[in-house]
């Protein structure tokens, strides 16, 4: 991730090597439009909010491609065309003239092209009024706002300020550091990285987990691939009143790619669990000694409860583990209550939400500071859940997830994620890789479900599991959409 002056220097280097602003603008606009059309299946109205600079040109190229796909375009200019950058004037002239329409049926999309990374400080008139108009349409008309590179009014270096509230931000070339600040999240929304070959990503800085990077971690299976290679996931989860957590975890493991999934529960739970489980999930009695449980990955914690016997067996499994372990929910609470960080370490993937993080480590500091501290303290990989999930391990850079939606604010989402993580570990990914892929896939499943009819109110963890197949496929599709130029 870069600061704005570093990004501007990278652009100047690309121009010195022969790239032109117009070439990059056309490439970026086409790739943005492709991602929009993948998610929004029905044409509607796109309103383009323009300032003077090249961000306005980016938005206009996107609008031109949407217009070619059947969308109606409306232009909202802050300044006369003659005051805009010459290249942006040219992109404005390339749009087909349309009569001023009423809002047509279908989606309403707002493109934020008010200011670029060279801007700083509070938006002044007339751009402030245009930003207010965008926020009002989002609140009253169900419009979706997409920011070009970063939301106007936000300080892209530190994430302070903010005016335009975006549902999604298309950041260009290299992500700007301020986009992942805790204070920026309500303005940035989902993040999509638009790769630009002329603007290479730095290798040593914190990064975004994108469809492209997930695709690189999930090569196609060989034709002779079998269930043993896909891996065996063992799950220790559920207790009276919380059996649903075990079911959701098993669903996630099954749809996350595991070859075999076994749920271990006390014998008296069988009549309750068996009718709720997918037929592919094996249900076995939880042995007195949990360390005898086999598998290529073990998931412990969802709905487990915090009894003394569970605590003792958890510590024994962690101390004697022979395979990677995902530790979630009550598994984390047992560690926090006893302060037993000594039995963690390499091969353990911790998945705290903010409340669990506070019990494990601290509620103070930024999310980035807290996830780093827990990784160093535990020696384990940490997936810190939230609207911008972060994954890291000791000594590693931070990986920020780009997918997800407020519709995921429902109990049980973490149980599903834990199952997916177990499947990815069993299939051979490292804890860091599994954390990145699992967070991305569950968030992407939510996005696809919403694009195909679910709502913020209706989306459930079970539906997330059902859309995981499309999410994994989407990683490959989005990687291709962001690399083709014609």
C-alpha cells in the first residue's frame, strides 16, 4: 500500500516509460465496468458525478461502457466542461447524447468522480453539494455508490475526513494506505483493486486479498484428484442450545472443498443433529480423549461451551496436535480465560471477532495494531473478523479482505467461516493462505447472494454456504475480467 505522493511518483514513472494518461484511463474504466456488469445483471440508470480532474474521466469511461450495455446515463457536473481537464472533456464528448430521462426502472448506480488523490481537505462548493446529493440518493432511493479510486472527501493517506459514503471503492493500480484505516471503513465500503500492469504492486507492504490473489491460491484440481487429497476435516462443536453452530460449521466445511467431514458430538446429541446435517457429513460420538481424533485439519469451538472437561481436552489437543487447528468462538474464550497462549503457535488459526479479541489481547489500539500484537503473542495465524477482516501471522504483512456486506451481520456467519477454513487447511493451504481465501470466499458469497435476490434483512449463514460455489468460481472470473483489455 502506498501514500498518495508515492502513487503519483509511480504514475509519473509509468508515463516516462511510454504509457499515456488516456491509455491508463481507458484500461481502468473498462475493467471497472466489467466488474460492475458481473455483479449488476439488470441495466438501470447510472448517474455520474463529475469534478474537474482525471477521476471524472475514469467515471466517464465507465459510464460509456455501461451505456453500451444498455444503461441510461445521467451527468451531474460541478463545473462547466471548459473548466475540466482536457482528457476528461474528451471522455465527456465520447458519451452518446441522451435526453434528460426520469429514473428508469432497475438499479440506480452513482459514480463518484468528484476529486482525485491530489485533492485534500474538506469538499468545497459545488462539490460538497454534489456529495450530499449522492448520499441523499443512496439513503432515499436505494442507490449504490461506487467511488473511483477513493471516496471523495476522504484523506487517502490516513483515512480521516470523508464525505461521500461509498458502497464500493474501485482503487486503481495500488491501494492507498488510508483506505484500510478503521476510520475510513464506513466511507469506503467493499474494496476492489483494479490492477494496472504499468503500476506494479509493491511486494513488501500490507496488501489486499482480491479475486486475483485468491485465484492464484486455488489452482484447478488435477483430473485424478480424489477425496483423500481434498482432505479430512474433523469438527468438535456444539452443546445444548447451540447445536446449530455445529451444523453451520459442517456446512461450511462441506462446501469449502473438504473431501470428508466428520462432526464429533456427545452421543445424546445424535437424535438432534442427524436430521439437521447434510447426508455427506459423518456424525460420530465425541471420544473422552479428544487427542485421538484424526484428520487433516480440526475445527474446535463453535457453540462448544466452556465446561472444565472441554477446557482440559482443548489444551491437550493443542499441545499434542498433529495437524492444523482452527480455533473459534468458545475455543478462543477458553484460551482467554486460562491465558494459555503457550499451547498455541504455528499451525493454529485463531478467528476472533472484536469481543473475543478484547478478551484475548486488548480492546485498545487500531485493528491493525491489535491483530499484529495477538499474532506475536500467540505465535499463531490470526484472522481478525470485522467489516474489514485482517489476516496475518508473526512477522508477516497484513492482508486486508476486500469482500463482504453489512447483510452478514447475523449470528452464525463465523461458524460457517470456521468450517470453510478447516476445509482449506485440510486441502493443503497454509493457515495464512486459508485465512485469506476463506474470508474472501464467504464475503463474496454474500455479495453474489445479494445480487441474485437476497436482501440485507434476509441473508443467512446457510445461504452463504449455498453460494460458496459461485464465490470460488467468481475468483477465476474476476481475475480474468481484470486482465483482459479488449
